């Protein structure tokens, strides 16, 4: 384990997270397993994070992601650029608790959820990292959490 690479990866995730960083419209790739057993990838703006340990994303309860997560909670998230690649593998859950929805709410969501944080079609996806593979600043490391 190379703690400096992990620390730098956590900074990258935070900088690309709406509530934590200097979010400039960056997105991450969320990969789930579909109903036929194939991987699918969506792009989402992360709402919040805690290092590389967990990442919260917001989506529609009636979208594909919550249904796929109910069938298989294994997931992958990646943040990539020409300068880094932060690949995380873990588990994901759908959260509909009102307090969590309010905590993760940010202004950009109002376009999709006109009723705000209490919109019944709004939910939070919480991804928890189990293992990682990181390429940052020309160095690479992988491991488990």
C-alpha cells in the first residue's frame, strides 16, 4: 500500500465531488450488472465522498440503477483523466431516508427533481469501496479497504 497515492486519489475524488470539492461538472463512471448479467456503465456527478472509502450519488428511484442494485449490489466507480485513473470496486445500496436525501441534495438536482429533496423519485446511491487500483502522478498501487 502506498499511502501517498491513496491520499492523492482521495483528493481527486473530493475535487470531483459536488459537496466536497471544486466541482467543475466532472463526472464519474458507475458500473453495475444489468438484469441479463452484463456490465453497464452510467455517468453521474458524485454528490459527496469520504476519501476513497465511500461515494454518494443521486439518481431517480425509477431509473435502471436502483433496480439493478436490488438484483446485484456489486459495483465499480472510476474517475479518469489523462493524469490519473482511480478505479474502485465495492458494493452499493439505495437510500431513500429523508435525512440522507436532504444531506446529499445540491442545487443542480432541482432540474430533475422539481419537488426538491423530498421528491419521491429522488434517491441516494451509497457506494462503499472494498478494493482499489490507482494510477496517480505516474505511480500505481492496488489493495483492499
